[in-house]
């Protein structure tokens, strides 16, 4: 972008396009967070440990893999996988509280 993402997107979109782009980011953040939360719960039930970011792994393997396939670039997918893993770690760092996790992941999407 050469600047903050939000400024770069504002410069390249109409106000309506910009509003819909950020509405999309709000929903995408929610979907990724839900994937992380349910993935974390499943991993804890299956493997009996809460110290591993199971939700981040689940998001990375699904959301990240889809980015690789849809964008056709391995680096894009690996970046999405790494971001998902980071989001899973953030979810654990905020003690699985949804609002703080949503805000942190949302800021990562939008900034």
C-alpha cells in the first residue's frame, strides 16, 4: 500500500465501495474468530490440552488454504496461514474473550 491500508483503500475507492469493503472486513473478522473459537474448543476436547492454539491451526488450514487456492499464490496462502495462527495465539492471550479478540483481529484486518 505504501501507507496505512485504510488510507490506501480510501484513496482507491468511492465512499460507498470503501464502506462496503470495511463492512466485509467486520463480517470476515467475525467468521475467522468463530472458526478460531470452535477450532480451539474442538482441539481441547480431542487432544486434552489448552496450551496449543488449535483454533489458529484450524483457521490456518482452512482459511489460509482457501487463500492459496483462490489467489493462486502460495505466498498469499502462507501469509494467511501465519496470520490465522497469530490470531489463534491472540485468542488464547486474551483468555478466550470474544470482544477483545474480535477487536484485535479486526484491527489486523483493517489497518
